[in-house]
């Protein structure tokens, strides 16, 4: 009788309603209402959905001011207490509404359009069956069909495991079921039947003996047939004789069930062993410890993850394993599934709503030990986590690019702290932020400096494309690369060719000296705008006309730079008519599963060359690839972003890592107009540490992350002058209120200034005192919400892209 009030976050996403409201818990709900359940409550004149985030016995508000909860929508909490408190941290961290965060945590099957079914699974009172279930075993559950007493009764039955609730997404997906057999558990009867069997009834004898060995169990028909190798007819007879009865079991959709090869534990080498021991050591002492596992490509990081996971399972705990993008890492999924089989759940945005809901449910029920997934999987409803792994931690996909702009890496660390467990961030090319934290001792640094097995890192040659173009006509292939391609084709070895389209398009570069015009204030590549015939800096707004001669060498071959994969493919066919080429880019991989199929084809040697955009740079592990060619290293250097060098270094290192992963040594050829650039030079030497030191010095000099916090404020409006004017006001207001040490750049149009009929402007803030700035930004957001009109303003902490 103690908890009589509930605090509820209502489904009204505005700044004004971004706080819990107090409601009365009606007497008949007191025993059933739990934290993390969804309810319906009156809000103004309407009824809205809300999440219960608190239960209290006292309130300062008077009873007259309060209204009661209308209905409970769930029979069990859909958000556990850990995720509830995570939601409140995240709302602040991402400047998002708490309701938005709560909804982000759940699969979309929970959002709208869902229909639930309640099913009787044990004896219930006859009058309950009659009154609530109308004499049936299974009925649709719509809370509006029931009064409060019925709901209370259902909740009680649910607690006693006498009924079960399943969700069906209306018209989208249904839970799929399959035929199954439930065996009798009446030993005496079954033994009698066995004795009474005719000698010739051999098949029936097999069935009976099997049932006697598995009394009362339920077996899916398919599986039973596989085990016993008997026909339908036998089972039908068995049903008639009441040895078993037919039933339905849930068929969980499993997009990766097909052809997974089991994998064996490998014997760890010494460096792997040391890393492994550190991680399991933290696990054994129940300590929150972030690790940065800096291991070169092919050093066997995955094997360390898998064996650490195995150790955690032995402690009856679960593992959360994040990867940048499942669609781009089918090999990784296969490796995890190969090791842990059906105890693996795979969660990612490419699943259908139904598949996603199924996986979520398996996790929530405690049926799986390890969850593998992309960004949103960080919200997996595991409640007993023993280890969190973030593979390729430097990848920008861990940050959601629209609202709520959460960073899965930070959430992984938050959850690790909550459970007091190790969190392993792994990469061959850690983000500067993470590497700097390891420097400071916030993360513990673990390094793998050699390739696992007998493999060696490939040698990397840099080819100066200025020379190629000086000698002959326009081409995407230097002589050097061409010779290598022919050589591999003759030897029957494979090649990966990457056309770098990161930051592709709008910048200019001198074809004689590689010079890219940079703005004098920010020292960043400027973006080309054909409409105004200018180059612009999108941080500070600096603008100048497009040069006709190069400022560095005086050449007039300064121009727009870029080419597409189709064009390269055509040139490749002309060059090597016999080569079998698989082209992988956004166009050819749009269909679900097509990327996986192409990779399998390549793995089966049905092609000689894999040509693709940066999507082929990650994770691929093919033993016969001995040549990697990067056609244009420069495009990512032209990104209008202070991360440009970092991204280039990462990309080149990753793609180089695809060569020579097994016995045969690999070679990499990088074509560039900027052979001297430090990002390219360090990538050539596989020298992450060298790159890290030089880039840190540059960041320090430019007041960039990780020395400064960066926040991007962006706004859009259907009218260009409106957004420009409003953003000027915002900048003015910030300059008035922010500490004088805060660096405020802009407003300026974004590099992609117009999208879907809206105009985009941005302001960049750089600062050191986060707490004060947060308060100011919250205030700004509040004001922007209140000022009605078409302006949409959003705040992005530590932005990963400025496009
Ligand atoms: P990373 O994730 O660091 O790029 P992988 O885990 O993909 O590296 O390992 C590269 C290759 O080395 C894989 O083919 C893997 O099977 C193999 N490998 C990993 N660890 C060992 C080991 N201890 N002994 C032999 N081979 C190993
Ligand atoms: Zn600038």
C-alpha cells in the first residue's frame, strides 16, 4: 500500500513536457504497476502513452491537482531499471527529449500498429476463462477491451506464469509458428504401449523409445524428423495413439541461420594471451575497466574478443558485441555465430521489424548469451552483462547522425560502469580521442603489434599520380598498378580495388602539384560552390573566388576532381578484358543480402577483382587477396572537416589490411596527388603511433578535439534569409552569454547547404569548460522551441561529420 504515485514521461515531445509528471496509481493497479511499464494517462484533454519512470509514496502536489493513470499497457516492464537510468543520462548528453530516448531504446514493434495476444498456458479458473477469454485459449489483447479488475487479474495470472503475452505487429509481421509435437509424460501408459507393440512395428518402436527418453518435451516437427529420419505418417499415428500431441511453437526468424560454419578456438599467441588475461582479469575482479585494444589489421583482435566472451559465459554472464555495420561485416557475424551458435542474437537496422522484434524478445527472455549488433544494439535488453566489446571503435557509424544523436561508444562505457565490467574498444586505428584517453590512463592500452599466425603486413607503395598524368592521357590506373593487376591475374590471385568516395565531389585540386586550396583561418579544405562560383570554408564562413591558377605551383590545371565506380569499371574492362570484376557500391548493394552474396562469390574465387567504394575497406578476411589498390587517396583529404587526415589515415590503413592476410604476402599500391601528405606517409609505414603524435600536435595548434570539446549547432528553414538571420541572432546571443574563452565560428552555410527544400546553416563551438556550456545550450534549445515558426534547430555534441 506504499507506492501510490507514479512519475511518468508522457509521449509529448516538447521542451516544456520533458520531465516526469506525477499521477495517482489507482488502488487496483498498486500491486501490478512496475517501473518501465507503459501506461495511458490523461494529458490535457487527451489520453497519451507514457513510461513509468518512478514510483513514490509521497508527493508535494495536492491530490486535487493529480489525475489517475487510465490503463496499464504492458504486463511486464519493457524498459528495465538500468535502461531507465541510462535514458535520463542520455537525454542530457544528447540534448534530446527523454520520451524520444525511451522510444529509441525499443524496437519499432513497440511504437505503433501493434496487436498483442494473450494465451492461456496453464490451468486457470473456469470463470476467468469464460469471462475474460470467452472460453478460448487465446485472444487478442487490447487494453481498451478490459476493465481494471480484468487487467489486475491478467497481471496476476502473468506473474503466476499461467498466461503469456505475445506481440504481433499489425499487418506488418506476425509471429511465425511451426508445427511441433508435445510428448506425453505418462510413463506407465507409454511403457504399456511399448510392450504391446507388434514386433514388425520398428518405426513406432523408435518413436516410443525416443519419447520415453524425452518425456513431456516439445519438439519442432522439422527437428524431430531430422533426428529420427521418419515420415509424417508415423508421427500422425503417434498422435492418434496419444503418445504425443500436435502443437505450435514460435518460429524465430533468423536471417543468419543459413550455412554457418562452426569455428574452433585458436591457440592465442603471446600478445593475444596478454590482452586476454587483462580483460578477463578485470572481469574476475568485477571492475569497470575500459580497454583500448590497439591491434594492427589481422593481429587477431577478434579471437581475443571471442575467447574473453567464452570466459564471461562461464561466469553465467552475457556479452554485448558492437560492430560498425552488420551489413558491411557479414564475416564477423559468421565468426561469432560459428563460435557460439544459436546463443547469438543479431540486432541491426537492416532487419525487418518482425525479425528485430524476435531477436529483442529472445534477448529479453534470456535465451541468448551474446548480442552482436550495430549502433542501436547498444540498447539490447540484456540484464546481466559481463563484457562489452566495441569493434572498430573509430568508426563514425557509432554516432547517430540524427535525433537523438547518441554515441554508442559512450553508452557502452556507461553500461560498463553500471555493471562494473570490462569494456573493450578495439581498432587498428583508434580514434584520436580514445588514444588520448589511453595516454592519460583513463583507458588501459593493450597492443597487438604483429599479425596472427604467420601472416605479415603488406608492403605499401605510394604512386604519384601527377607523374602518371603528366606522361599520358587521363586514366584511373597508373602503370605500376596496371602491371600488378596483370601479374595477379596471371597467378590466379585476387585483388581488392578501392575508389575512395569519402567526402567525394566538391573540392578543387591542382593536377600538377596536388595542392588543395585551404582557408586561411581554419586551415581546412574549402568546398566548391558552382552556383556562386566560390570556395567556402564551412566553419568560419570565409569565401573566395575559384582560382584559375594554382597558388602553389602556378599551373592552370587546377580543377574539380572525382570519378565514379561505373567509369572505373568500364576502364578496367578495357584494360583487362579477361578479368572477372565484382563492383560493390551503393547502387549494387541496395538489395538486402546482396553484399553478403557478392563477398561469398569473391571468397569462392568466382571473381578476380573486387572493385568498391570505402565499404570494402573494413573487416574482409580473404586469404588469396595479395594486391590492394587505392585509386585515389586524396578525396578524403578534401573533406571540409578537421577529421580529414584522421579519416584518410584510417581508411588507407584499413584497406591495406585486406592484403596478405594468410601465407601469401600482400602488396598495396596507393595512388595519390599528395604523396608527401603525412596521413599517407604514416599509412605507408603502418605507423599509427607516429600519425597519432603528429595529428595531436596539429589538433593542439588548431584548438580542435581532443583538446577542445566541439559542438555543432545547426538550423534549417525553408527560406534561406530566415535561417541566416536567425542563426546570426543565435551567434550573437551566444557571444553575449558564453565565456570569452569559448570559440564561436560562424554562422555559415553547411557544405551541403540545401536538402529537401530546406536551407542549412551551422555554428561551430569550441570550448574547454563543458558544464557551463551545457547549461547555456539547454537554454538555447528551450528558447528555440518556444520561438514558434519553421526554424528547426539541433545541437550535436562531438559531431563526426560537418557535411
Ligand atoms: P583483426 O580482427 O585483428 O583484424 P582477425 O581476428 O581477423 O584480426 O585475425 C586475422 C586472421 O588471423 C584470421 O584469419 C584468424 O583466424 C587468424 N588468427 C587469429 N588468431 C590466431 C592465432 N592465435 N593463431 C593462428 N591464427 C590466428
Ligand atoms: Zn575557416
